[in-house]
């Protein structure tokens, strides 16, 4: 009796195993061969990854290397003006997609198109326009997101609430700054990032004015090898000036802290008018 009972148990196990195996094979085969034409698995809708494979691409790492080697490259950012303002590759140009048709670079200059991976329509338009051009061009692989993911340098707006932007700033207090001014023979460059109008009203004696919104394109006017102190009309503008200098690769600058350095009781020497 015991032997017969064991045989029945073995047969039950074998039958159960066969049933489980059959059901598994059925569903695997169904998912592999019988995918519904409207299901996501069978969708033939174009994606940005597929579209990028049909255009000349440059990786973020290669682009960064070429920028550091001073290769003749123009970076054109076709994202929205708002996206560009919030952050972009240093010295890139914000160009509406409608203006790309009339753009032509200088001889022996390549252009790199920066786009948003979320905007397939703009990417497609840029691709169609450039396909008709004879000058060399590339699309940045992964778009601006690809550049960010590599932690490559970005010219940012300067957000006081951003820990990353805060980490770019080195502050100098009013008293320490006055001590610097009293030292003879010190190679000091005082950078005033106020608007031209505010600079003409009052500025620290000896300060050079490069308005905040011109700082990126006029960065070549900032001398190397000097200690740099940057300030604006208030603490917020001073902060953004310090962030911009860091984004431009100028890491020796110090930002004047506080909001009282342009007041009459600060003890600093002032002048008005153009320098």
C-alpha cells in the first residue's frame, strides 16, 4: 500500500510539472510571436534615439576636448530662450530654429547643434535644414542632457538656492576687502557687474565695468594672473557675477559679500561717471 501511494505522488508531481511547463511555453511563445500590432512592443513610432542615428554626431567628451584645444567650433543652441538662459554650454549661441536656415559659419569652422531630447520636432527641423548645407556640422549626442550628464561646464543663471552654485562662490567681507585696497603693489582687478547706468552713478574707485549680461562674451577682458574681486549693485547680482566667473573657468575670483559696500557708510572710496 505504501509503495502504491508513493507512485501516485510521483505521478502527480510529474503531471503538475508538465502542466506548469506547458503554460510557461504558451505565454512565452505568445509574447514572442503574437505581439498585438498596437502594443508598445511592436510600435514603429520614431524615437529621438533612432533619429539621432541618421545624423552626424559628436559625443560630449569629444566636444569638450575640442573646446579645450581651441578648435574652430561654433556651438548653436536651438532650445528655447528660457532653457538657454537657465543653463547652456559656455560661449554657445542661442539661435531660434527659424534663423538656422540663414546661418553660415566662417570657412574651416564646424558647427555643433545643441538641442533638447524632449523636443523631437525642433530636432527634425534642424536636421532637415542642415541636410541642405555644405558646411560641416554635428549634433551633440544626447543633446544638452547628454552634456549635463557628463558634468561638463555649464554657464548657469546663478541660483542662490542651488547648492552647486553656492559651492562656486568664495566670499570676501568688507573689512578684508578694505585691507586689500590698502596694500601697495597688489595686483588687484575690481570687477563691477552693475548695469552701465548704475555704474555711472556710483562705483568703487578703480573698478572696471562689465555688466552681468555681457560677462560671458567679454570674458577675454578679464586679466589673468590678478586677484579678482567682483561685486554688483546688491548681494544677488554679486552672487551671480561670482557664479558666472566660476562657470567661465575663473576660479580665483572672490565675491564681495553683503549689500552695504556701495553705501556712504561702507568706508570705501567711490567715484561716479565712466572710468
